[in-house]
């Protein structure tokens, strides 16, 4: 379903809870906006270091992915009724330029790059929402205060919640879920792999 967008300055004037239909009318190109239980969660564009890490990780994953698995940054993912989140990186079997909102049953992995402003939200709240949606794998990218040494934390869904299965810092390798291979967090610091 593609809803007709309203002018950017007009969409903020909204009465009552937001529906998915209302949400999908928001024009593209503004801040990151997610829908949670009738509320909009608005985030400013992330810092350049955050964007660079998510883009480089998406590139590394895409290079290892088979043709039937798309790896993209910031896709709409329907987590439940009136809940659409936008993970930093998504590996999905649901492909096509016409897919506006992706279904969690078609998603293998979601990735969130932790920032000082979203660390608690991604560790606790999004962790819970992704587990309720039954997304099999959740990868967190945690960086030190200088954005210099990323740590990758891989979690697998089991018994209704995520359990950490592997962690790697720069110079170590992290075995990703099939069909992906290994990644060294130091590779995220390189301009080209």
C-alpha cells in the first residue's frame, strides 16, 4: 500500500494516535521517524561516524550475501500492529523496489549502531520489539566514546528473547549467521575492504 504523501510542513498537524496509513503519508527526506503504538518517534540524522559504520557494515554483509538476500540500510520494518521501526541495517529475503514496509518473517538480521543518544533504546526497547517480531538475529555495533574501536555483539533469538552468542573487538573475528561469513570490526574502520 502506497499512501499519498502530504506536504512536509502539514503532516505534523495530526489529531489523535497515528495509524500506519497516516505514517506512510509522511513525505520522505526528513528526520528518521518510526511508528510505535500510535506515536511517532523522531530522531535527528545520526552523526557521520554512525552513518559511516552502518554503510560499511552493510557493504561487508552485502558482499557475502547470496542473490536472494538483500542487505540495505534503514528499511521500514513492520514489527507489529501500528509499529514500524527503521533498523540501521537489514538483511531481508523480501526484495523489490516496490516494497515499502518489510515483514519480519522475511528478515534474517537487523543491525543497530549504538549512539550515545540511542544506546538504552536499542539495548532494551528495540531488543524487546525485535524479539517479539521473531527476527532471528540481532547485531549491535557498539563504539567507544571516540568512535574509534567498534565492538560487534551478535544475539540470537531463543525462548522469546535474544541471547548473546558472540562478541568481537578490533583484531578479532565474529562468525555471522549463515549465509554470511566472518567479519573483523576493524574492517568497519577501513575506507574500502
